[in-house]
């Protein structure tokens, strides 16, 4: 059995704070990529970037194949300027799928060709002293909000003079709070908490000289929130891909803000039977709290990899998030738990050696075979009343 893994909570939270301080809505991820790549190099990994900036960092093991991949995403939700309005405000469209309910009242940065402007996203009827009860009865949706720029912008001509244009990226302030009881509240924990988990797992592996049977690739994508995710970052040697992302702690779900939530399926279908089973059993072996969940309106980097044509086994490890894609809340316990499991997984022995080849014969192919379940009833015991 692998020796106990010691994840450094101070390192994990400091990296999460640093990541949250870097604006990275999809399409505007360069600085988050630079920060993460430098941190990976500091940890001693070989780092390569795709043309657009997805990160592939390799940590050598005893063998090159069948390599393992672990992935999270650097991009977050955000918005983009759709139109310059005659009243001097900006019409927006969302970047990623999120409700304008959570945009109302947000403080934001507008990345224009002339520099960064600050502003607020407001409903079209924002003054209670003017609109009274209409504030509460007006519709909800992106066509019903606008961005007020904190600069002299009385009309469309003024906006043009500021250098703001259609297509400019808008980043929403995360407003993070790290509480003494372990709760963390912020926007964009999806998936900067996942990135921090991976960095903390790597820091523990490097510090304690964890040896792995095969190479592990630590992947960081830049387009998950718009569905492309891990479509173009995998190395050919990777046979299994474990995504780290948020779980949804909400009514009707089994996710939790404590321990590991192992996703068994998302809207694209079930995850790999054998890989998910292995991860669940590793939790039992190492005393990690775990619960399983199924997500109906959710997809991750794992889905984009398979849809792009990569024949890899996939699984999804999550940390429970309350109010996902809103003003999110997590607990450090879940982040530490997922980080530990990532290390134990990377260090575990390869069970399906056939996965070293992309195509091979039936020899060594897996089985999904189980004995028929039997219920043993003691007829002498009275029935429950």
C-alpha cells in the first residue's frame, strides 16, 4: 500500500488565491496559462503548450505507456460585448453557460483595445426610486441586463471614444472569501479549485519523491466552458484520462462539499466502468470519504476528449460546489481529498496492461462479470413491523 500522502493545505489555498486573482474567461486565458506553466516548471515538470495555450506537463514514471492523464481547466465563465447601446451602456452575451441572475450586481473589468475599464452589470431597470415594484417584476435574462461603464459614457459615441468595441471580453470579479472553518466562497471555483488541486497533488509528489509506474500527464485546458476542453491537448501515449472539476451539491444530487464525489455519468453518458471502479476502491484503501453522483446537465474535459476522437478511458473526480456557475461555495476538505486521490491514482499499479497499445487483440481485454447477487433471509427472525 502506498504510504500516506501529505497534501499541504497552505500551498493549495495560496495557489487558489493566486489563480482567482487572474482574470481568465474563455478566450482570455494567456496570463493564467503563464502563471500555471511557471508553477509547473518550478515543480520540476517538463511543460509544453499548444498553439492556443493548453498545457501538457509530463512527470516521468517507469514506463511511457500506458500513460495516465489528469486534467482541469483554466478558463472561467465571463461575458462579451454584444453591442454599444445608445444610452452609453453595453449589451452583453455570456461566455459559457450561466444565468444572468448571477451577473446582476457584478463588478467587472472590460478588456478594451485601449486598456481596462471597470463597470457593473445591472438590470435594465436598476433604480428602485424610479421603478419601484417593476424592479422585482422585470424579466430575467441576458437581454434584460446591461453593463454600466465607470467612465464618461453618455451615448454610443462616447463608448467609441473610450475605445470599447463589440467583442471585447468582460471578466467578472471573483470576490473570494477564505473562511477559518474551511469554507471557500467565490466565483470561478469552477475550475480554478481543480487547477489548485492538481498543483497541490504535484507539489506533494515532488516533495515526497512519489514514484509512478507510468508517465503521468498533467493537463490544463482553456476552452472547457464552451465545450472544447481537452479536445486537442492529449498525448498519444495517454490511455486513461481523469478530469477534476466541480460536483453539484443541490437538491436531487448526491454530491457533497466534503470528501470526493465520484461522477458515474454526465449528460454524455457513463464514465469508464473499470477506471471509475479503480478510483472508488482507492478511496476505500486509503480512507478517503467518497460518494457517487450522476450529472444530467453537465459535461467536462473528459467528454470533449472522447468527442474529439481520443480512445481513452475517462473518469471524473469532483469537489462538491454549492450554487455552481453562480456565487460558488466549496470546502477545503473536498479539495484535500481529491488531491490525495489524484496522487494515489498516479502511484497505483497498472491493471489493464493491454491499454499500452491503442489497438490489439482479445488477449488481456477486460471483463465486466459478476456473480449473481443473493439475499440471505433468516426465516426465524420476525418480520419488521
